[in-house]
């Protein structure tokens, strides 16, 4: 028992041709475990490198801080030494301290009187005399920029940008030749006669003298012939201008040139008063004023200027001589008394009758 020869030949299994199949799940688990180990190792290595870099950076920062402190200490020491040295005497360059409490104190702290003549005469670069240059020389020193290819500068009046050319470029981008060509195109001042000579010739009205039509229906500047002033020839306009230059004459001379007309036989013009049925200005002779002679008009003027002022009694006495005054109708009122009420007509008596219908005795009884 237990011996290899105890079994039969047929009971022996040949394993040479047998293939061993691996489990996929186990293999995948192994791969994941290996990847995790590699990641952990890489993370540990990265962490060590970061710690080392941080330590190196801190060491470098500490070294730089120590160096900066050393330099600052040296600078402060130098500055303090210069300050101590300046405390002994004034500086060699006088500059006014505008924020100092003492007037004229220098930036070094010493007054102006403590500085030497060389320190007072020394000037800063800003105080050095600068030569005045004109605009042409200054433009020559500027950087030359490319100009636009426009041959003539013409201002675009409709552009929202001031000074822009018709090509779309500003004035500064044009060459000197383009600017000079634009200056040539400017219109020259010409006389009105020269401009009128360039107008297109048009037909003129046949009117020989321009006379304005002053009627309400006619338009402004229209002639009595029906044509406008612009449609008249120079001869017609000149004739109208010559007509305006009328010599001033006296009224007597002008009246003598009028045609003689028939005049009334009245010797003195006297306006007819009180009769509303006749026209205004009618004389007592029944003829209008225009039909009276100059002698009759002068007689009326002479009478008006020579008549003296008379009172109402004297005027009434003159009326009493006329037949109309004697034949007038009078009321029985014995005393004329003016009615001052607002409802009463002017010149009405308290009896209700007008003043002209009272007798002489009633008028005198006032």
C-alpha cells in the first residue's frame, strides 16, 4: 500500500496536456492592488519632494531676509552717518523745503544763509534754461508717420468728426501738397457784377420802367406790368431809379403846375356847422373846400387868426341879430339851471329842456 507500483497503469492521469485556467476576478484584483501600491509610493515620494522644496524655499527666504536686514542695516547706518554729517554743516545743493515750518529752510534742515555761494548757485535740471523752439522745429523732431494717399484735402461738411476729409481721413493725416491743393480750391471773393455776368441769360420783360404794384393782390416786388423785378432789364431798373430822384419843390410851385380848375365864387371859406345832411368840410355857400380859391382859403385863415376870444354873452348878442335866433322856440322856464345827474344829456336844464330853448331872460337869471 502506498507504493506507486501498486496501482494499475490505467489509473495514472497524464497532466502534460491539461491547461490551467486563471480566475479573471482574482487577476483584476491583483492589478488594482498593484496600482494602489504604486500610487501610494508615488504620493509618498511627491510629499517628500514637496517637503524638501518647502524646506529649501524657507531656507532661501530666511537667507534673503537676513541679507535684506543686513543691507537695510548698512543703508540705515550710511543714511544716519550722512544725517550726522549734515547736522555738522549745510549741504552743497540748496533746495527749498516747501513743507518746512521755517521760511527758506533747505531740504537738509539748514537755513539758506548757512549755505555757500556754490550751493546757492547750483540749479536742478528742471531749473536749467530751456531754449524756446517753434512749432515747425518741434514737428521736425517728432516721429514721422505715414500720410494718406489723398491728393486734395476737402472738408466733409456732413461728417460728425470735425475736420474730416471726403476720403475719411483727418486733416493731420494729409500731406502738405494735399493741404495746399485744398487751399487753392477755396472760392475767391468776386464782385456782384462779375457774378451776375456769369448767370445764364434769360428773357426779360418788355416793360420800359419798373414800377412797383402796391395793390394788395400783387406779390412783393411785382411790377404794374405783371412781371417780377428780376425779370426786368437793366434799362427798366435804371429808369425806375431815375424816377425816384425827384427834386424837392415848394407847394406854391407845385400848385402852379397843376391844371387850372374852376373855383367857387365864394370870397371867404367858412365851414357850415350844425347841418348833418351835408358832407364834412362844406362851406356855407354850399360848395366843398376843394372848389374854393386860394384867396378864399387865405381869407378864412386870416379871419381865424385875427378873431379875438368872445364870451357866451357876446356870442349870444351876435346870434340875436340873426332871424334864426329870434324865431327859435323857447320854453317857459324862468331860470336855466344845469342838470348834473348822470342820466341827463349834456347842456340840459333841470326842467328837461336844452339850453338852446331857454329865453335870454332865463339864461341871464343864472
